[in-house]
C-alpha cells in the first residue's frame, strides 16, 4: 500500500502527541519531591492560613487565571477574589 505525505505526517504527529502525555517525572525524583513540598507549603500558607501577603509575593505579575465561573482573571482580580 502506498502511503501519502498527509497520512505519514498525521502518523508522526499522533505518535508525538501521545508520547508527550506520558512526560512525567518519577515520583521519587528530587524535582517531584521539591515541587510537592513547595506546593504543600504554598497551599497551607496562602489558602489554609489566609496569608494573602505571602500569596501576593509568589504570584507572577503576568498571571492569567481562567476560572470556570468568573472567566479570565489577572493577578489583581485573582487576589481580590481571595
């Protein structure tokens, strides 16, 4: 069977996209452990502890957050909603 260029390109694209979905770091890696620790600390201080000064200090000025109910929020509107 003769392959055409579009079907070959589609096959390559499909292989690339499906393998990208498995690009996870191992749960025992240093990177994973560090991110998990920092995520837990940020959540505890910012949300559980209501430390909005801390949250403001770690949120980027270029934040664009898409809320399923409120739509697009920038840093200021995100912090005001807290």
